[in-house]
C-alpha cells in the first residue's frame, strides 16, 4: 500500500499547493535562480493561494493533481493539459508543472504523479507530451529521463531574472500510457 494518495486538486487545497511549490523551488533552484527571488516567494502566500483557489474553482482545460500523505497533508502537486507554447509539437499536451516538497523527494510519489499526468494526457487524446525543465536542474532531468522523457532540442530563456534561466524541452510518446 502506498504511503500517499493522489487525487484531483480542490479549491480548499490552494494554500497547501502553494506551500509545496515554495518549498520545492527553494530547495531545487537554489544556485540556479537568484536567492532574493527564492527567499521572497513566501511573502505573497495569501495572495498566491487566493489566485490558485479562484483558478481551481473555475472551469478550465488543464488538470491539477495533488499528492497527500496519510495524514492528509499535501506534499506534491502537478498540472497538465493543453500546450501553452506557440511552437509546441503538433499533437502534444503539456506537463505544466510537477513539484514535491523536499521531504517527499525519493519516495516514489513523483513517479506516481507523473504517471497519472501522462495517463490523463493520453486519455485526453494527446499522442505525445512535452515539458520544460531548468537546464541546471540535474535531479529533475535524471527523474524525467528515467521515466522515458527525452531531450527534444528546443531551449528557451526565462528572462524574468537578470541572468536569465535556460530551460530545455523534453518530450515523451504517450501511446503506452492510456491503458496504464
């Protein structure tokens, strides 16, 4: 039996999801993004949670899942759906984000969430999926590569930071996921 439960996110989950995102980013991106940005992430927790709560309450094409521990605490989240990029590969859905609280890293929950998202994209009719990963995030890149994702070759620069952050696009065929 798994020590985690995966389910669709609800509006009441918004604060827990934002807390997971903050903890995940502060741990994963230290040294890859400016410390000042990462340190300030928690300053707008209430506003970020309210924006997410409103998004979760509205109808939309993307899906969000949460992973919770046996106590019901949200320790992971992922979002997936239609492509957000103008140059998205034809017929591809997008894994928008997957974040785990650092305490949940290495537990297998990330792989479970990823499989749920891949299955959801396949059921929604996408033959392939793509995602963006920060180039220097070796841990995430190994995670996706172990799960069958491959570097596609496209890159982009997130220029919201003075130094810019390079992201690399990965892609995966989903033909085997609809039946999982």
